[in-house]
C-alpha cells in the first residue's frame, strides 16, 4: 500500500489517473497480471509513442512497475501493478494546532467485560484465540489492530500535561462496525450513558488498510464516528444530546456485537483519537 500523507504529494497520482486511456491501461494490466508494451499497444489501439508517454506518467506516479523480460525480438518491457491500495491523508494532523491530541490504541482498554463473539488481531494474525475472554487481559492486547466484542470495553482518557483549567471541547474519533445487523454501540462517559451510535455491518469489500489474511467472517471496515463533548452538550456525528460529565475520565463502549479498528486496519488511518481544546 502507498500511504500519501498530504494532498500536494498526491498530485502525481491524481494526475496519472485523470485519463480514460491510463485507466484502461491499469485495467488491462490488472486483468492480465503482467503485460508487455507491444501487447498493451495492440490491445488499446495506441501507437508506441503515445503508449510510452502514458506508461511514463503511470510509472512516475508509482502506480505501475516496469521490468525487462525476453520477447521475440530480444528484451521487452513488462508492466505490472506496483500498488494495490493507495491511502491519501486529506488532513493528516487535524486539530493539533488548536489542542492536544492523543491516540489510544484500540487494544489499550482499561477494563473489559466480554462474551463470545469476541477476539483481537495484531499485525501478524489472530491474537491468542477467538471467543476466549481471558485474552482480553493479556498485556499484548496493546498491539491489537482490531478488537471485536459482545459486552463492554472501557478506556481511560489521558490527562493533558500542563492543562490550564477545564477544556472547552473534547473530541473522540474512532472507526467502528457492527458484527451483527443493526447492532447498536452505546457510549458511556464515566458511568453515564450519553448516546447510541448506529453501526453498519460492512463486508462488501476489504478495508483500505485491512490485510488480506483478516478473517472474512468479520466486518472488513467501519464508519468513522465523531463524539464531541462540550459544556452545552454532547454531539455524535453532528446530532445533539444532553450534557455529560464536562471532563470525563473514561469512555466505554457497550454492544451485543461491535468491532473497533486501529490505524492498521479498516478504512481510516486512525486509532481512538482524543483531542482536548482549551
């Protein structure tokens, strides 16, 4: 996967893909896995000169890879796909200028009360065994890339150093999906339930960051949820709810079946992101 961390750095990729001919070139390479230039030219009815210009733009953008092989007339150039996924950060460091940003790994929960269906993955595969709640106490859970559960997970919220008074706003962002259809995610701040987050069971495709070995029986990506805590009230994805503890010390997620994704799985390059603004 090619991870591009700014929109300006994405310009060569966007420019390279802004052509119907170059999209057809990529589709032809994908269909055949590897194609030489002569075959591409004949298939797409292009002259060698026109094809060369398109190939150079795709190669310079890092979308295809050029190698040399043996053809009927000696060496020939072979085209293959260089990247199967591209992630572009539109806003790589949101709100850092106006507040203090913390990133909580999805496996860094401080308490767990779970039943099957539950489990975790790290970068190498299933962490421990699935449907065994004992692994939710294992120290290695901090390396989890995805956590799915039936029950409650609680996370202790960080305390900003040198904080001046109470924050005017706390924002929590996280990627979550449903294990079963229409399973809600109830959100608690300290011991007070503040809102329900509607979740979807998303299995129609693999997530942008989800590895190929990730269990096919699980949701492959989730929706990005944003919880904002202010003195005037709580907002979830823009919907307003009554006020909650102004400076909560913990957030808890309760569900009969939910999954949380980290920065290394799902669609979004994020863990549980917590921002304090003063």
